[in-house]
């Protein structure tokens, strides 16, 4: 047993999951005046994370079934999101109103108290998973500020206790959540502790990781936050320091603070140089501390020294898993703009971003494996390799690079092949956007958008295989995925 000094109560030993980073450049911080949202989703190695695309539902049903509970349904906006294969909710996504949301795991005093209670056989009431709150925010909010209200309202009513990891119970797989929510005009950060929360408007550039970051500058605060903080030993200076009051002192900040400081540094560097652009956000999400005093990994990214923004499964196990998907969304205020989301499967340093368009139907490669009915995460086992899935084909490339014995050389060969692909795709997207402004929603342009996405998948597959051959890496699948 271990003891938290502030709470003064015994706590069970518990190993949290380290995961995810989100970043944003609002119009004041971007090179083009367009909001740029980005997120890396770090998940257990081999957890497939395809895209999901859902049409608008103008009429609500009676209830909606989530992993652990049912809640009242509501009309839903059209949206797409990146979802762990087993999960109804999303790690990140964008809706038809160009609201983008990503979540991060947070480790708080209320969470540790709940884990300890579960260990004593006093299981807390199940609630809504953070990934489900991401999707519900996309379904029900037309602005970032509305999404703050949707997510916090559901949180206060239903709580968030439950496992965010397949094959595990809440006692070992639970976490609280923070959210980065952006729209074409602004962005918000929401951080939670049990059913309590704080929110602030994001700056010109901003980012979150796996630690509470809202100190005394909350723009919004839940009614019960101060009382709950007192219960955990907060001495109550005014105003409430949300992060200091609720961060779990037994979870080391080294695993998250380095990443949050690094993303902030890279974003500010981009803002100061004229604004963050698409390439700049890709650089943030592909970072392994290369351009820092460390000079990058001591050996290579597949044998990491620290948890980095682009996450790789460490042989020693301390990183928990890989970046499972990477999403960048350009959120324009121009209603005639063709919305585009750039999505990468698995680690972004070993692949290229696919342009996907909410206005066009996604190719089946990107939505395989198919969605499963909502059910408790503990009921799901390991997904299996499927060559029909772009996600799994990209995971195979990462497996091949790791197994080669010379990851850095393979990674460089992949980048040499895939960087020109991204440049070509950017040019094609720019051309299509110009045509779209003249005829928004025209059927031939919708078809052209779908074709562009399919072409991108084919090009990335082809050049990935070529890059592996260039580096002498045999194409192989890790035996764990069979």
C-alpha cells in the first residue's frame, strides 16, 4: 500500500496508461489564419484504429447504448473520427460544423480514490468513457464553446468511470480525461477530475498532454470543484489552482511534462516564424526530440529513451504502446471551403498523411476493421492482422522496420519515398479546393475527392513497400497480431 500525503488515505498500487498529445494553432497562431488542430493517439501496440464516418441524424432515438451505460439520445451532426476498433467513441474527430475534438488521459486524485475503492470491492458507478465524450461532443455541438457545454454537462450527469483499454476492467484501465476542442474561430481546453472540471480558452498556439495544465486561470469551473479540492486536502488559496489540487502526486510528471513542454516549444517556434502551417503541425506530431539538446533518440525512435510526441513501443515496455493514429484538421471559416482532414495510421514518422474529406465517402481500406456493437472494453480481445485494412498494412510496415535491426535507416528510406507523396497530395488538394469554392458540393467534385483519397492510399502503400525494399527490410507482420 502507498499513501498520498495530501489525502492522507491508503491507496492501491496502480500503473496508469501514458497516452496522447493534442495541439492547436488558432487563427492568431496559424500561417494562413485557418485553425489547425492536431492529435497523436497513443494506444496499446496492435490496437487497430480505423476511421469511422457517420451521416447526420436529424431525429433522435430514445437512448444510445455506450460501452457501459445507456444515455438519452439527441440529433447528431455528420462527423468522422478515428476510433479504436472496439470503441463506439473516437480518439479524435471532426464534424460538419468544423468542430474538432481530441482527448487525453489524466491521472487525478479522484481517479486514484476510485481505483482504490474498486480494489476494495466498492466499484464506482460506471460512466461515459472519454472517447465517447469526444464523439458525443462532435454529434451535438456546432461550435467549440457548445462542445464544452455538451461534454461537461454529460460528465456531471453520468461521470466517467470505466476502462479505456480493451481486455481490461475499470480497476486497471480507467483514466480521467482532458479535451482540446477547436473550431474555425477559437479553441478550448477542458480538464476533468471525476465529475468536476475546469476549462480555459486556448492561446494562439496551445497543447495538452497527460497532466492537468489549468492552474488558476480557468475561464469556467464546475460548481463542485472547490469543495472536492478541499476534500483532498487543498488549503484553498484563491483562486483554486485546479492542476495542483487534483493532479495525482503519485503519477510522475516526467512522462507527460516533457511532451507538453516540447509541443509548446515547437508550436511557439512556428508561430514566431510566421505562423504554424500544415508542415509545421506534421513536424510537431512526428517529433522524437531530434532538434533539442538531446539530439533525438540515443539509438533510434523504435528504442526510445523518453516518451515522445511520436510514440514508439519501447522494448523495456515503459512507453506502453505506439502512436496508433495521427490527425490534422484544417478548420476554415469559409463556408465554401472543402474541409480536409489529414489522417495517418500508426506512427506518423513511418507513414504519410492521407487527405480525407467529410463531404466524400471514405474507401473501405480506411474503415476496416468494421465497427463493433458498443460493449464493455473488458469483453474484447486482441484484433488480428487484416491485409484489407490500411491501418494494418501500415502497422506491418512499422513491424518490418522494427524487425530489420536498422530502424533508423528504414525510417529514412520511408521518409525519402513518402515526403514527395505528401507534397503531391497537398498540391492536388489545393487544386481541388479551388474548384470546390466555385461549385461547392458539385457531384463530380465529390467523386473527385473520393478518388483523391483512394489514390493517396494506393500511393502510400506502394511507396511504403518501395521504401522497405530500398532499406533491405523484409515485409513482415509481428506474430502477436495473428
